[in-house]
């Protein structure tokens, strides 16, 4: 497994062990090694470029769960290429050399975003305007993975939208920080529809993908509910005792500010992310509903944790 110390990995490792798997997890730092070992995995000390460590970690394994990737939606495709694309290519070559049977890739639903409202999009939909570096490199890596599918080497991709849940290290802290700084504004009032995927549902889907017969395909997965963005965000932050003000900005104005802020941030190489940038608006400010019927039919996916159940599992401590 790659990405074992990440949000999905830290939930997937104990679930795999509970189901009887033995897990080797690539870990590049002392902290990551301690984390995956605490969860019950065997740590493989190395990074995505360490061919020796990767080869050792694959010995006597049947399946690779490739979770590692940069999730920085503000970074350019060039900045993300090595980790998201090149590392995936190297891992595929190593897996084939080691006679691995299954290669399960954690993709992203954002690979179909095109800046316009998406209503009930399935896997046949292809974006004609994929601008942000994260989505572009995730799609390129996914294409590499699916192209290698064969009878002896099954490859498959699982595409969740916004991943959330207890221990969320990305979305929840970022929104809480935006609220504290007075920077959180709902685009067009936050009434756009969108879908989410609880981290437990993501992990269960990855295991079902590994066990399934079909290969060479991507599959959208969701919590099985179409939500209103503002309502979900308020409930999500409410689990942490954080109230969200009803500040709103028209999408046209948000895109205008995003263009200016991106120019300033990149020109002067400012740290962090601007309050508005194009990928954020395209991801969170526009209706985005994907259809996971194919995953439910082909790999037996179902909703394991509902939105209400997931929110009830949250508490004040991240």
C-alpha cells in the first residue's frame, strides 16, 4: 500500500486487517512509519522513488492499493507531475515485475469537472475544460493505471468526490480556518447540489474493487445522497462547535477575484493558498453530482455509512 499514513490509508489499514489481510505500507518518514505500524501494518521504509523498498514491499503480495498523491488543488500540473503521474508509472512497472494480481487506484471524481454544473454524470462523461493541475494529473495517472489492465494484472480506479469524516486533515481544518479569518463566503449562496463520500465508504469501495471481477474501468462512488453544499458544510462544522455565517458572493465575482488572487500569489510566490482560486470554485462552487450506479452494479458497492451516521461519529476532537 502507498499513502498508508494519509487520511484514507489510516482508515483502510485497520479495515483490511479486520478482514484478514496482511498489509505492507510504504512510509517515508519516522512519523509515517510509527503511524502505519500502530495501525497494524508492516512499514516499508522508503518513498515513491525508492525502487528497492517498493520491490521488497511487494514480495508475496497479491494487491497494491495506490493511495499516495498530492491533493494540492492550487498547485500546477508541472508541480504535481512527479508524485501523481511519474510515481504511478514507476509503481505500475514494479507491480507487473513482481507479478502483482490487482492494482487498485484511488482516483478522484474531479477528473470530470469542467467549470459548469454537472448533473448525474457517469463514467462516460469526459471533461472538455479540465484546468486545475490536480485533476489533470489524477486523470493522467488513472489512464496509465487502466491501460495496464489484463487477465493477469487487473487494474481498477475508484473515484470519490469530497472525502470526509472523523480525522479529516484537509477540508475541515481549512474551512474552520477560513471561518476564523472571516474569509468563508458561500458561492451563489451555497445552494448548489453536490455529492460526498465518507472515508469509510471509500475504504469499503477500494476493497470491493480489489475483490471484483471487472477491470480496466473507473468507478464513481458517493454516499448515495445528493446534498446542498451550505447545509452540509454547516452540519459538518457544527460537529466541531463552529458556526458558519451566511456570507455569499456571486460566482462571477468569485471567479474575478480568483483570477486576480492567483496572479498575485503566483507572481510573488506567496505561501499557502489564496482565499479564492479557480480550482476551488470549480470544485465547491458549482453543482457537482456524479452517479455511482455502475459501482453498485459491477463491484457490489453500497452505502456503508450514511451522511447522518457519519456526522454522528464526529466529535469536537479531530
